[in-house]
């Protein structure tokens, strides 16, 4: 999947969520896992924006 051009950020997020949802964890453990995932996902998205936001802003998306 890592080398697949069809896998995008949304796909990775969905895979992680499904991994929790269909795991053998108890309902309470799943809720804890979802909370941890949401917190870490927010941190990750903020890091992406902080790290690559200036680069993305400089891209000329209308030239294609």
C-alpha cells in the first residue's frame, strides 16, 4: 500500500479507523483508541500544515 498511487491521506485515515472499529478490542478500549487516534490525527494534520503549508501556498495550481 505504501507504494500505491491510489492510496491517499484519506485512505490511510480510513484504514486506521477501520482497524480500530473491527479489532478485537472491547467497546471501552475501542472508544479509548478512537480518542487517542483523533488527538494524534489533529496533531499530525497541524504538523503537515506547519511543515508544508508555505510550500503548498507557493504552488501554482492553476497552471495545470
